[in-house]
C-alpha cells in the first residue's frame, strides 16, 4: 500500500501546476479524483502533437496531458450546474485534500470556496494555486508559467551574456515554475495533513506561481539582497563558482563543474597546466570569480584541444565533476537513468499496444514504494464509479447524463 493510501484528493485543477501536485499525491497512493469538464476535459488533452495512439480516439492522447495525470480517476462533471455543485460538496465531505487553480474568487460563486466547503468538512485541506496569490494588486490577473518566468526575474538571468551571439532573455525549456509550484503545493498539503493529526482541523493554503519562482531564485536572489546589484545573464556560467559552465571541445561540448579548489588543481594537472592552480589570480574560488574572463581566456582554447569523451574519461577518473550535454533521447539512454528505472510503462487498455510510457517518480521509498498501476485516465473514465460511491443510483446517474451534467467514457 502507498504511503497515502488512506487519503482522498479532489483535483479540481488543470494544465500543470495543480495536476503535478495531484500526480505526486497519486504516486504516493492517494485516491485522486480529477474533476474535468464534460466532453472537453483538461485543456492539456488537446495540447498536441505529439499524441500517443489510442483505440478510442483517432487523434490520440496528448503527451502533455499524460505527463501530469497518472494514477488518477476522472470524473467529468459540470460544476456550474446546481447538481454538479452538490456532487462536489458530497465528495468534499469525504475528502482530505482539495486542489484548485481557478482565478481568485472563481469558485465562490458556485459555493465551492474554502469557507463554504469548510462548513461541510472542517478537516478539509484546501489548496488554491493562482498566478499571483489571493491578495495584492495583481491578484485578479491570470498567471501563466512563461509570464511568471519573465516577471519574477528568472528570464533576466537565463540566456547568453549580453554582447554575445544569441544574447537576450530566455525562458527555461520546461514549465519549471509550474512544476516547482506543484512541488510546493505537495509539501504544503502534506504539512497540513501532519498538522491535522495534532489539531483535528484542516486549513487553507494560498500558493502563487510568482511567490514560488521568486523563492526559487535561491542564491541569485540572495546575491541581489546582499549586494544590492541585480545579477545578469551569464549563459551557462555560474555567478558564484568558476570554472562551472559548458565548454566547447574538439568534437562538441561538455560541462565542467569545479566545486572546490582541490578539484581545480586536479583539473589543471590533467590539462597539463598545474601552475594555474598556484597562480595567485586563480588559487581560490573567490579569486577565480574575480578573474573569470582571464581564466576563461586560458581554459577555452585548452579544452578545445581534446574530445568530449577524452576529457570526461580522464576527469571522471580524478573525481572532477564533468559530463556531456545530452539531448533528451540520450538522457533516457544513459546507463545511470536506465539503472534508476526512470522510464516506466503502465498497462493502458485504450492504447494501441496496451501500454503507456511514463517518467518514473524519482522517490525511492523502502517501505511504501511507488507503484505504476494506473495510467492517466480517459475523460470521464471513472464518472459512474465515483458517483456510485457517493450514493447515487443508476437512475440518478442516467438523469445526470441526459442533462449533460456529467459525461462518461
């Protein structure tokens, strides 16, 4: 049994941040009921290509949708209808956690806000995910990952250094703000569950993409707060460590991640320049940061003299951190990724080959390991089953289907 097999979650979120939190909770064993719009479902169901071939839909299932909805049950329900609202209240009364990412106040008009559902279930942990939070001058604005990457300062430190080819602000190549928000939401609801064991009471969690991304600026935020100077883009270089970046080799690129002075000395010895480690300009990391451009002017032509494999083989033997810059296919083919079983397949009755690929949860738990028994659900796949669990009869379910309040697979 999973660590959270005793927990029920209502996942009323869509796109990525909320669904990511829901998937983590589902991976940990929670019964996660995904609430979706009848007939249309989560927006990401249409975010393709690419599509995974399925027998029930000539278009297929969007890879984007599949990435964040594993192990959930899908209830296709119109929450704008009085009947739909009643069903949510019934489910909330028996649930531990509710995740939602509607605009501020969006669920209050349906009587599905925290205060309304708290009256139904005081033990409910209600997590609202928005772009900018429940208060402040931007509270009513819609928030999207790309927008938040820009406004939070992340894009100002991502991209090539000004003056170099291709310079300019860049977003991260995955919706990292959404992912981080999903992880913080997961942490918050698990902390609230632990608190409830002591108090018997649920609570409200207000989490904003903007807040999360500012918090996750980490050392760069502190670099600003300590110095008063906004960090700038450095390409693949590190603002606080040198040499810690990508370098061009004789046949491609590699990453060299020297984390201390001893590693730098080992690198210099292998590179045939042991005197560099004794040069007063480069002896300590602080000196190397101060003399970054001078040192790089020496290292860059030196590193280009040997192939990537040659450097990596030699430096790994000396425990100097380095590695290739893989594409995603090469990453999944890496022997370490394979050994850690980071690619899994889940039985999927609707797929053409009966299987659905998935990326494994990185948690390796000895007592309650992650299992992969259910793929991302088809739209409305569990509608009838979930409604039966709330006590609705077959006749009542048929009436709701006829009115379009629900849909099922």
